């Protein structure tokens, strides 16, 4: 990438610039967070497109360790199914994380738009996620916020690979006395030991993958209640079912795979490496029966019309790149629906110690959405 003077800061590196817009042409905002916004940007020297996370330094005061942790994690990672940190720039007022641009949209969006979807498809989706998280775990990195919203398609092509994003809550396992204990993540996907505020390990990611696999096969979450305390009680007890009729046509192998990931005792839970060897992933036990109608109907009922803002607006990327005519690769996406209000909702990650109930649209929902939030911590 072009431009900037590079220097080391606390073991990381940043390129010093007076004005980032001398290097990048900012296009449109893709999303906003509590302390930052993500902007679609084109590097002037190369014409390459990136997603730039813009963080005001004044918003970082007192939180420097958090962003340094995120940068340290991202700089350590290089995997084809993980969104890459390409560069870091620093101006007098801002920190800029130059991220690989992914433009294929979210996992649920793609499933809803399909006309044919099977257990085999779900297995094929989970396998690269397991592989990528297994890679993270081999490096001593725990993601801590795995959920469908953080699984994005690289491009709009039908055969596009899936990418894991958002490492804002990730943590590198450190010394023996540096034990993870902060309750962070998103309640519907968080492991019981996290809600119990007990010390936990990388096994929390395996639980989350089990929850994602569950939703991929039925379209609704395993834990659901409009009352926060009841929702937490269900998760703490690992209380979920394979309800009829939604699970009647799902294989016993798929249920066994999920049950071994959503095991209350983290010591008994499958690791990613073990899960990759499970017959539902490595064998031929995943069924090829079309379950699209039931799954997509439930996804639309349980994950649509939420009122919070998107963390990443892939539709804006596609629209803008079409307008700029930056390649024929986007042409195949023109038939895709762009009405985000009919697509799955978003969930946020904030602190369990001050959880507030969200007023989500749940009209005609067969099951209420699990949209409560938990606060992040430093550990």
C-alpha cells in the first residue's frame, strides 16, 4: 500500500499521515459503531477498494489497550476465511484500520435468497468457519463474539467463500495468570460459563459455532425469551430442544454434532479440531433434502425488522462499486434483492452487568428474537 512514514508503537506499527484523504478517497459510510465508523475507500495510488475503520483518538482515551489488543490480534492473523487487516495509519486526530473489503453480504441474507438449501449446504458453511477458528485457537486467539452477523461472504458470486469478521472482542491467551473472565459477546450465542462469569477458554467459540449450526438448520435460535433473566437461565442450564416439526427431517448426525458443541461442560465440548473430524462435517451423513422453505421462513420471522443499525452495510458496497464500474465481478449480483428490511436483524455486543431489553419488532414471530446485549470488558 502507498504512503506514510512507518513507526513502531507499543510493538505494533502505524504509518504517520497528516491527512488520510491524500492517500484514500472516501466514498460512503458502510456502518457506525460506538467509537468508530467504517467507510468505503479507494486507494488513490492503486485504485484498490478497502473498508477503512476510522477511530477518533479522543474516543480512545482510557480504552487504548482495547484497540491495541484488536490490532495485535489482527496483525497476527493470515487466513483465507478471515477478513484481513491490510494497514494502519495514524493522523493527529484519528487512527485508521485499513481492512480487506468483503462485498458478498451476510450469511442469513444469502440463505434466504436461495431457492434450494440442504443440510449438506449447512455443513459446507460450518466447515470453513471451524477451520478458521481452529487456526485462531492454534495461535492462542479467542474470537469471543462469533455470530451470523460476523460471517460475511467475500463477494456476490454464488460460490464465494465465507469470511469471519469483527475482532473487537477477541483476546490472545496470555500468561497463566491472565485468565479470561469478562462477560462479553452476544447473549444468544454466548457460552454458559461466560454468563456465569467464570474463567473460560477458547471453548466459548466452539459453543457459538454450535449455536450458529443450530440456526442454520431450523432458522430460529436455540435460546429465546423476551425476558432477559429467563433467557440467561436457559443458556446457563444449556436448555434447548430439537423441536418438532422443524427438526423432524434433520439427521441424527447433525443433532449429535450440535449437541457435542453445545455441551454445558466446556471440558466435554468438542474442540474445533474434533468438530472438523465429526461425520457431519468430514463424512457423508449430512442429508441432501431441501429444507429451504422452512429455514428461510423462520429466519425471516426471527431475525428480521430489528431496529438497530447495521455494523456493516454490504449492500452499500455493491451499489457503490457498481456505480464506479470497478469490474464485472459485481454484475452477477444485480439480480439480488436489496431490501434490507426483509433480511435478518443485527445483534450488538455490550456488558452483561447492565443489560437492557431491546424493543424489537416481533409481530407474527413464531419465536421472539434473542436480541439482548452484553457489555464488553478488558479481559
